[in-house]
């Protein structure tokens, strides 16, 4: 991280305090003032992105995450938050390559694996969902989210008994009627 002087450090902490107190506009104002002096300060850029995200200004948040990643391309925090932004705005196609990049950097992220399975399923990438979930379940065998998407995907692939097996593990009991079914939680 770039070294900053004591006055800039005070500004940074003040901006952090405003962000923590949900005064996002004031925090943005202070962080932006700070990046005039230190334009390549990833923590300030990242915090501006977080503030914009909290204000539901997704376009600005995206721009600041991307600026941060230009300076620090290996920042797992920025990678994950950008993916989260895309996921939360249902831009699964944009989220997917970023999630994959994150998992390559650190394969032990259950939350990232679950979001990846969700994106693959929502994009209807049947074979890729199948393959990813199989691999992810080896690493995270207790994940109900991955099991659920794997089971649903197996149903899409017309592998009904196998799909129902995974869905039963997640939901408890699936009871079939003549034209419908009910899922009972565990």
C-alpha cells in the first residue's frame, strides 16, 4: 500500500468513521479528496466503491472497484466485492469470470463457490453447473446451497432420481401428489 502522511491518515480514518456510521455521501467526499492527493490508494478507492454500493449507485461502485483492480489486480477483497456487485444486480454473466478468478486465487471460499454455483445455474449452463457442483461438493460436502443447485441441475438434465436425492438431503422430504409436489424443510 502507498505510504500516506499523518494528515491524510487522519482524513482516511474520518472517512472510515463516516462510512461505518452510514454517512456514505460524506465518506465519499472525504475519500475523493484523499485520492486527489493519492490517486493510487487502493483502500480509498475500495471504500468509495463500498459507499456507492451501499447507496445503490452500482455504476459508480463498479468503476471504483475496477480502478482498484487496475492498481491491485490480486486484491481478493476487490475481486469478491465486484463479483458480489454483479451478482446482487443479477449480472451473472459478468460475475462468473470474476468468481472463477477468485476461486483460482483461493479455492477454500465456500461463499464464493456457492455464488458461482448459483450463477452457473441461473445462466442455464447445464454441463458446467454439473461439473462445477461435483467438484465443489468434494471440497464442501455439507453445502446445502451447492447440493440444491446440483440437484435442480440434475433435474434439468433429466436425471430425476439423482436430482431428488440431493434435493431431499437439503430440504428434508419431498412428497409427490398427482400433479404436484411439496418440499418440507428439515
